[in-house]
């Protein structure tokens, strides 16, 4: 009888010890991917950490081998996230002639701080739009949203590499 009573008490207490996890959904996966490239440090450095403390001089710096600068990469990310956000909202994206190089070369050092702020804002807004999407719309745009997160992660990695090359990266921020 004592064993049964102990078993019942343990069984009743089990939910207190079990961590309640929400079921994985398409929306939760896509949001996790967007957030991990924006401002939630998980498997890799998000853009808010990668760009934290970057000066105008560091943003303009190139390695001299034809690779883009941090500023160019940030502008490029802002451009493509803005294009995708407009589509998700059912709006017409900004005109684009198809020359992807222009999405890097429109970076202006005078507006560096504004570029970082605009990138943060567009990424936050995209997360909000995805959060509010119904299932049908989410299904229709899932591939684009996933590719946006992957594209972000790729270029954020480039930003961290550039910061390491220029000696402006603090390894305590995530990449040692």
C-alpha cells in the first residue's frame, strides 16, 4: 500500500518536473530562424552582435581582395530583407533592376548608423509579420522566409570574418 501511495504522489508530481515544450510548428521554426539571425544568440552570432560597436571606419574597411565591406554587407542585408518584407505584407517591393552588385554598392559611410538601425527595424518587422500570418499565407511564403534566414546567416558570417581580419572582433561574443 505504501508503494502505491508513493507511486501516486510521484505520478502526480511528474508534471512539475517535466519541462513543458510547445509543439514545433512551421511558424515556430521560421521565427526561430529569423530571430537567430537577428537578435537571439543561439548556434551562431546574430546580426545585432556582429554589428555591435562597428565604427564607420570599420564598416568601410575592405580586405583589399575584392570582398565587400561590413557596411556593404549590412546594406545588402537591409535591402533584401526590405524586399522580402514588402512581399510578405502584400506590398510592391522597391524597384530593382536585377543588378545584385548595386545592393552592396549603395552603402554610404555617412549613413552607417542609420543603415544599422534600418536593418534592425526591418528584421523586427519581418518577425512580427510572420508571427501574425495565418497558416495558408505562411505555407505560401515558407520557402522565401527560410531562404531569407539562410541568406542572413551567410552574410553575418562574412561580417564576423571581416571583423576578425581587421582585429575588431571580441571572441567573447561568440566566435573564438
